[in-house]
C-alpha cells in the first residue's frame, strides 16, 4: 500500500514538473531584453525561494533538537533527521541557484560573477550549510548533533541578510520579483502563470525529496541503534 | 546564443537534482542489504 501511494505521488510530481516545463518553455513569451536566456528565470528563482524553505526546516528542527535533547531524546533524534534532510535538500537547491545564476549572467550581464551583496551572501549561505553537512560527516561523539544544531541556528542568520540584500543595497542582481521596484517584476500574465506553476512544481518536488530523505535517515538511525545494541550484547 | 545558455542551465539543474536522487537511492539500497531484504 505504501509503495502504491509512493508511486502515485511520484507520478503526480513528475506530471507537475512536466507541466511547469511546458509553461516555462512554450507558454511564457520570450523576454524582449534577455532573449531565450531569460527563461532560466523560471527555474533559477523558484530554487532560490525554496532553498529558504528547506534551510528554515533545518533551523526549526535544529531548535527542536536543542530543546528536546535532554528530556525527549527520541523526539530529538526525529528532529535531527529533519534537520539533516532540510540542510541537504537546501544545499541541492542553493547549488542550482549558484550555477544557473552565472549561466544567466554571462549572456545578459556579459560577466559570469560579481561580488555584489546578493551573490556574495548566497555563496556564504551555501558555504555555511556545506560546512554544517561536513561537521555532521566528520565530527565524532555523542555531541555531534548538538554541535551541528548550534551551527545551524547561527547559520540561519544569513537567510534574512541574503533575502534583504537586493532590497537594502544597490546590487548588480535584479530587483525582487515581488515587492521590489515598481518597474521590476513580471508584467505579462503568461509569465506570471509560468512562474507560479514552476514555484509549485519545484516546491512539490523538493518536499517529496525532503520526505524521502527523512525516511532514509530514520532507517539509518534504527540500523545504528540496532548495531549499538548488538555490540553491547556481544560485550 | 541565449538558447544554448538556457539549455545548459536546464541540464545542470537536472544533473544536480537527479544526482541527489541517485544519492538517496544508493543509501536506501545500502540500508536494504543491512536490514536483510527490500522493504
């Protein structure tokens, strides 16, 4: 039953992704100023928006790890699985942002990269969560999860700075799609629809990956628990 | 010209996303061997 449900959900996610692709490539008109490279927007921007979502999952779960670690170790372990999964999926989405951005910038700006506030804080955000994953990978001992959770709480401070970077400072990066300059944003309703469908499709895809990653991590925790019990019994 | 950048960006997006799916799948099947069968 679970496998059937997973298969139905997977088919639904793939259909939504295909619809988003169709909207971005064939329905939305070509941007007059940017040409075909302007369509990179339909997957670059949703990835940027969604990496905030997954890093927020990591932040909330890390706070719960710290809150529950002494009195509710079982719950803290579950929260830790969500924290790890949120950081991993967030890094995947942030990597897409950092690579597709320069691919868009080269034909439109004439340069691959510039050290403006938005681009730099995005790179710093990526580095913070990569370092979080490296701490989890290489730190040993029972305090690893606590150490990682503390790093995640401080790391999350870069998110509002990154979000506000092109609102507070003059940047090479374009104005926000929503809530930015009155002249900026999507004017054509077909562009707006294509953008909306792609945000939805990538959100569903990302949440699907997140849930699967949590399931895999919970299994890993159960295996590690069984192995530890077996080792104790052998002594 | 802009078309090839668009295709490159789309390909990179899917290489990264599907690479992560492969990573999760490798973990899942590695766990199955430890759990003694597919679940």
